[in-house]
């Protein structure tokens, strides 16, 4: 049996060498083309699109190399392609969800709504885009969890790209007591934004007097900043507002409900009456022993 195997290898040695050469060369060409495509497409189309197109080119080259190797072995490809067509139809009916995700992934790549490294909000999940595949997209949350979204679902719902543009605006609500001067409060809020080094001067910050609330006057301070500085800007602005209002003696009210009868409610009188003195009980006579 060993002799038969050696004879078969000797007879087909050249064919096996050709097949191995075709596969090795095909894989090497596929990997080189993948790297070339990624390098050429990454700058104009983004990293995610370049990665997906590079993988697609590599896989196509490997498949072509496989077909060439089968042809070199004398295997007829007509029957294989016919069987693959029948199997493809059957697999297509059985994997409709996967095909839908595949088509949705192609649409997402073409739309270029987000890229790897962008911060996005999908439903209740916010995080950094970790990977964009043809079937699913992976988002890494800020508490280091990986959430996988089928591409079909992403096509059907809104996606908020937090870092798509280089600058953003943060709107913070501010509430002060009714006794305060609105013009003074608005001037102080502008000074807080101007003194913060993370806030941009152009576009200029905005201060809006929204009106009267249940327990105070409502304002909005809107500041522009560079998108990567979101958390630092929010923390520094909130600390600046609290420190400035405390320093200027401006009250930040707590929610309460006050009842007025057309004018300032006066304190209602409270009378305290002294209870009547009680009679001293008579001393009991001691019984003689």
C-alpha cells in the first residue's frame, strides 16, 4: 500500500507542485493586493471601507487561485459550478437574514455614515465603532463592553454620529432664584464661557433666558468645543457655573411649591394659651399604727 502511494505521488508530483505553487502565489497576491487597496483607499474613503474592500479583493483572488488549482488537477469546473449554483439557491433561501445583513452592510459602506473610531449612539447604546463588517457592526462601549449590531438593524433605525464633525455645542440648563437679576445672570454665564480655555470663541457661546419655571428662572448656556473634549468641557463648565454663582451670591433654588393669594402671603398668627392651674390634692391623713 505504501508502494502504491509512493508510485501515485511520483506520477502526480508535477501536478501537486503546480497546485501548491498556484495556491501559494494566489494567497501571496491576495494579501499584497489587500494591503495595497487599504493603503490607497484609506485616506479618501476611510479606514472601515478600505478594510472591507481589501478583504473582498483578497478573498476573490484566493477563490480564483483555488479554481485554477482545481483545473490544473484535471477536475472539471462545469459540474462544480452547476452544483454550486444549486447549493447557492438552497443556501439563499435558508440564509435570508444573512443576505439581508450583507446587502445592508454594502449600503452602510456606500453611505459612509460612520467610520471605525467614531463615537456613535445606536438606540440606548453609545460607544466607539470597533469594527464594520459585511454582516454586523461592532461598537465598544465606554465601560469596555462589545455590542454587535446586525447591519439590517442599523439600516432601519437612526444612528447618531457624535464625532462626525470637528466641533460640537454643549447646551447646559441653569436655574436661579426669582429674586436674581436676569441680565446679571446672563452676563456671568458669558464670562464663565469666555474664561474656560476649552470653549471656542468662534462660534461664540450663546446664553438664552428660557422663562420662568416652577421654582426659578431658567437659562441655557451653549458653548462650542472640539469634539474630543466633550467630557472635559462638561465637567469644567459645570464646576465653573457652581463656583461663579456661589461667589456672586446667586441662589440656585431647589424645587418647591409656594401658594400666593394675590399678594405676598403673610405669616398666620399663632396663639399659645397657658393651661389652667390644677388644684393641689389634699394630703392624706396617716393611719395610726
